[in-house]
C-alpha cells in the first residue's frame, strides 16, 4: 500500500511552572535542565523507532512541551542533525518549536533559526495581564508583543500565536480586544481556541467561573468575523492562517497521516506497509523513568482495532474545513466504503455532511454540531 506522509513529534517536558489549566505532560523546572543528556535520549529513542520509517523522509517536525524554548539552539542543532542523518528531511520540511514569550526564550529565536527551525508557535494566551495571571502565565502582555516582533525579525518562514478565549471573568469585549491586539501583530497563523477545564488540573479541582454559553457563542461568532476580515482563513476547528501558512504538521495529523513520537510521554501513529495495520505508540511519561538506561523508552503500543478505525479517521479528517477525498477512507483504513454507508446517509440526511462524486464536505451546520456528526461513526 502507499503509505501516508511521516511526521515527527518531539516532547520536551519541562516548564518554569505548571499552568493551572494544563493537562499536558509537563513538569515544573527544578534546577538545571539536563539538556545534553535529554537530547541524547531523544536521539536514542528515535533509533529504536527506525523500523517504523519504512523508506519515508520526515514530512514535518513539531517540538512541543512543556516549554521547548527552555533548551538552547545548540540542543536543536544536535537533535535535528541526528534526525536528518538517521532518517532524512523532506524538501521544505516544516520544523515548528513551541515557545513562551519570556525574555530568555525570545532571545534564542535567531539561534533556533540557525539550528534549522523555520516556524515558532508562541503561547500568548491573552493580551491582558490580569487574565494572564489568572491562567498562571509568567509573562505579561508587553512580552507577548516583543515575542511577536522578535519572530518577525528572526527570519522564520512562519510563526503562530496561540490565543485563548472563554477565560474566567472574560466578557465579549475583553475577548475581542485580545483578538484585535493579536491580529495587529500580523502573525501568519493564529490558533484561537476556547479554554476547557480538563481532568487532573488545578482548574479541575478548583474550577473558575467561566463565561455563559451565550457569551461564548457571541465571542466565537464575532471573533471569526474579525479574523475573516483580517484575511485569516479558518482551515480547522481552532486554526486560522493567511493563505499558504497553514500548519503542515497539524494538517498531517488531521489528514490521518503517520507520525513518530519521541520524548517523555510522546505518542505516535504508524501504518504497516505490508498489512495496513495502524499501530499507536506511547513513550515512558516521567523524565526520570524515560532517562533510566535500564528501561526501554516505549511504554506501550497497541493496534487500532478495525471497529475503531472509522471513528478515528473521521474524528481527525472532519476537523478540517477542506473537502475530504472519498478515496482517502479506504486508502488510509483499508476498510470498504460500504461499511460506512448507513452513517454517511444519516450525516447527509441531517445536513451535517455534503457529498459529491469524489469528496465529502462538512457543512456549516456540521461544524457547529461536530460531536453529533462524529457520533454517527462510533
């Protein structure tokens, strides 16, 4: 079978401090980060996954966390040189690094570009200092502005600003003010998403008062109009980009592509060229266990069962606003299209999905009621 593109996710687990809304695998920094040791473990971890590459080059790389910008440019020179040597990077490979707007991190942007990173994703979250404090962020609005300015000057192909809405005590006017200030910084890409309370976070144990549903809807509707007017195209649920600046790494996720995951708690998804079986992987979560030479990096792996494949495919693919080629379903799942005939008929009858001879397109109603659409494929 023709394999999908292969991306690489790299996880750096350390933060200066844990944010109360964060459910990612992150750990507050205690003392000096063992940078050289960790990068060597990432390289050794990648070596254990080389059998999953199956002749492909790396289509895109996303270095997430935690706060990857706590590591130096030298660390990423060593890592990316090893990735290129062991597997190879495709032409125009997109390499993204997540960063916080702190002074130390932004001072390294040009070092990251020199290391080969060509896209940075900056966690702004809000442009109001009181909201940032409530979110547990260690930067202020001025630092966010400075970070965007540094990204423009660093020689990157692209950069993203992350912005939340639906924050504790946030009004429609507050949320739109944040969005206008971020748009004024002219990033090629904006990730604009609603704060949700996740299990096993500080906010879950002591929930803040979030805006009412009517307020959230007004924020979403008016915010999308602002973004459209400013020239940003919504290409997935929370992704808005100027033409040509969509995040290629995220697109590969949503198009049900393959990806290796290295680093603490990193997840991967790989298709076997001979059998078509899709396997998911998860690495050891805690830094101490991950860097224990006596233990393997792989925590567990499991095949995606056939009865779960339709939901997994559509859960990813229908996030996107682009039309989905009908042929992708069989090509990427190895299942007959007829197996989903009833679910597809219901989706079309309910006005959630449109179908042509060659493509599916989620309707405006389908995007609004995406969970109802996805439930048809469970």
